């Protein structure tokens, strides 16, 4: 499974504004980690956003959004956003901000690569 490199470039640009953000290839796509937690990503041409369980239903009520069902089972707290839902830079930034805001509520997570 490939991912849309143009979407990844746009996300990289947005994430360059967040200190400590990292890109990581996973699940056939690319994920953007913030504070060592998965925040957003790209699978095919879809934006994956970790909105958290409390904001899940609100996110699903927005246009061009559906449950993230990567494994065939919806993952509560994660959504897919169709390309029309992040067409503008502003809308992409808003989705990234939703992911960042959720990750900021999580406890610190140690970077596994730093362990000896």
C-alpha cells in the first residue's frame, strides 16, 4: 500500500511548526508522531487523524470523514478524512491541530529507540 507523497509533503510542512514532531513509515503509509505518540498520518490518499474517544463522534459528524477501519474494524478515536476534507492548507492545519490537541492530553511516552 502506498501513500500520497503530495499529502505527506503538505503534512511535513505543517508539522515543521511543531517542535519534536517526527515522521515514521508504518502500516504502508506514513505517520507523524508528536511527543512520541501517533498523531496524524497518510494512508493512500486519506488523512488519518487521532482525535481521541471524546471527540470521535464530533469528528465523524464532519463532511468527508469516516471511521478509520485499517484492520477491517473501526478504531475508536481515529478517523479517516477524504481528500476533499483537507483540500485547503487551512483545513489541513485544523485537522493536524485536532490530532496535536488530543496527543497533548496523553502522558509522556518514552522514545523506544533511546533505550539501551
